[in-house]
DNA sequence: TTACTAGTCAACACTGATGTTGATTATCCG
DNA sequence: CGGATAATCAACATCAGTGTTGACTAGTAA
């Protein structure tokens, strides 16, 4: 019942970070509705009252955590939001985006789950910065002559994003070694590449990528 | 505070069903960790004690609900589990499976979410009957000469299943008219078909499906 | 040093959840 | 009919969670 013995050394920034970190863990494990401030505070080694000092309410704590994750995700895949201009749009870049995404998702399965669930349950998912950037990269690529005609970009975005974030959950990323995780990422990106080459890309325009897949086409 | 006025007419089967139905609603809205027996009972118009008579514990109630959903899903896509033999495996059947799945997911976005989350959080996802059947259909098809070589079936299964269940959530299926939902299903299945034709299927073997997509291939 | 600011914490009041128990009574069956 | 069965419910004990308040004290600046 007693919360903690020794009084925490004073460092509000670090305290805030500790709370957010604990919130991420709890949120990933128990989901939005399963998060309690009490549990987060205990896990962070902080008095519950202190948590309420930093985040006025349970709801705000969740919100702040989700924002943190979205930002982290954005940076991992697209880099600094400040340099959001002059992004190239060739086929290789969509490929690079997916690879970064797959790697991040596998290394942070919990965060990916948080982001996905949070975006899905938000009233306007397309307000999320990461989603916007992902979709717009896709859209710019679609206008390219390298792209297959007739694609439904919204469907494809949802399909690929869902896949990227759910694959690590399925693959039990958290219970595996770094090497295994790396292998899982490889499997996923290879399959996505194979799929896109013959589904959303014109193979004849990406012979180099085609070769990387190592699939024989017996025609 | 007082739970109900008139005593419920005695009909244990119906009562059990009412509880399960309410549990599905709550589970879909608040997720596994957000479900409380109290809320379920109230929504079902049943005394909390009665709910505990039918399901010994909160955990068992959730389990029973998930099993119900899995069964419903299985039947919607594959039909009666009793006739699980002699299933054909041609390309058209994978296509039919995906169409049934897309329609079910769109008509029951809540149930789809329940299933997906439950399977993902279970310790052995591949124990789920629906998953097994889906994966095995896929696997049998993959051995067919109609299938593309070199596919990673596990990745593809996760990718497509995740997409099917998350698309309706994204598309806000619950807030749309029947007509709109139907249109959303069409969009999704068309795009999946287009994708598979040029990613997991050999187009030259499916000229009829190719025509249905209505995509011109300017070779 | 001293006074102030603010980060940290214990305790409080309250709400709602869990699982249990015993009373009530509809329904069934001999 | 009349007793047994079991479905339903109210009430109880217990515990966890929320948000608030005031006391304590580390750090800071005059």
C-alpha cells in the first residue's frame, strides 16, 4: 500500500520521462482502456500524486504518450519533420520507407501497437502526422510512370501499415533475439517487395529490385 | 446503484446469450482490458450476480465471447466446420474466401476487431481455428501451378488478415449506411484482387478475374 | 543565510469493480 | 399437487482506481 520509501531526487524532466516510459509499457501491454495512473506511477517509481502533477488526468497522460510515440515513429521512418520538403518519390524511396518502417515496427512492437490502436480509435485518423506523410509519399509515387495504374491508394496504405505493425506482434518480436528479429524483418520486407513488384510496381522498371528478391520467373 | 426492478423471466439460455451479446459490444468498444462484468450485466439487463452464475469469472466471460466470435467468423467465411473436408483450392477459392472475409469484416467491424486483438494477444495465435483454416487454404493454393513461386505464406496471411480486419475500422464501417459499406467492401476486394493478380497470382492464368478488375495493362 | 518556488509525497474522500453468499421464487418432474 | 432444482437477485466484504489537498523539502536566487 505504501507507495515508495526514499524520496525521489528532484529532476522534473527526468521524472516526466520516466512516467512517459512507464506509460508506454503499460499502454502496450494493457491497451488504452487498461491503463491506470496508479500502475504507471508505481512502475515509474514515482508517487501517484507526482504523476498527477505532470499530467492532470489519466486521459491527458494517454494522449501525451500517444503523441510521443507518433513523433518517434515519424522520425524513425521519415527523419526530422523540419526537413519534410524535398522528399524524393522514386520507387526506391517507397521501398526505403517500408524498410525503415518494418525495422522500427520490429524493434518497437509495443510502440507500433500503441500507434495503430490510437490512430484507429481517434476520430480523425488522417490527422496523424505519420499517416499523412506515409499516404502522401505513396500518392506522389503513384503519379510516377513507375507505378502501376489503377491503384487504390487508401486501401493499399491501410493494408501495408496494418501489416507492418501487426507482423511484429504476430512474430512475437518481444520474445526474440536481435538476430531473430532482424531475420523477421528481412522476411517481411522481402515478401512485401515481392508483392509490390508484381502487384503495384511494373517489374520491367525495377530489374535491380527484382534481382534482390531472388525469385525465378520461369516464363 | 440498484440494478434492476422486475425480476427477469427465467430462461437461462436466452440470458446467457444476452450476456454474451452485451459482452461483445463492450469488448468491441473498450477492448479486453476495458471490459467489466458490471457494465456487461447492466447492458444485458441482468443482475451482476446472474452473470457470475453463467460465467464464473471476468476472464472466462471474455474467453467465451472470443470463442463465440471465432466460431461466427469461421462459419461466415468457410461455412459449417463439420464440412471442413473436400475444400477446393483453385485460385477462385482464395478469392472467394477473401470476399467473404471482407464482407463479414465490414458488416461486423466490432467482431473483427475482437477476433484480431484476441488472437494477437493469445499465447499461441495459430491455435485459432479460423486462422488455421485460412492459412491452410492459402497453403494448399500455394502448391498449385496457378500460384506464384516463392511466396512467404505466413507473411501474406498476416498481411491480408490484418488488412481485412482493419480496413473496416479505418473506413468507419459502423457509421455508414449499408450501401456505403457495400461500396467499401468492393473497393477493398477490388484492390486486393488487383494486388494478388500481379503479386501472388499469375495473371495469364486468371484472364477472367483480370477482366473483372477492369484495369488496362498497357504493355 | 534566508525566503521563496516548486517538485515530491502521504493521506483523504469517493467511486466502481470483483467475487461471494444467502434469500427468493419460477419451473420442472415424480 | 408438492417438493426439488436451479435461475435470479440484493447485499456484503474487499480492493483498486481517480482526482484532490496539504505537508514536506530540495533547489534557487536575492
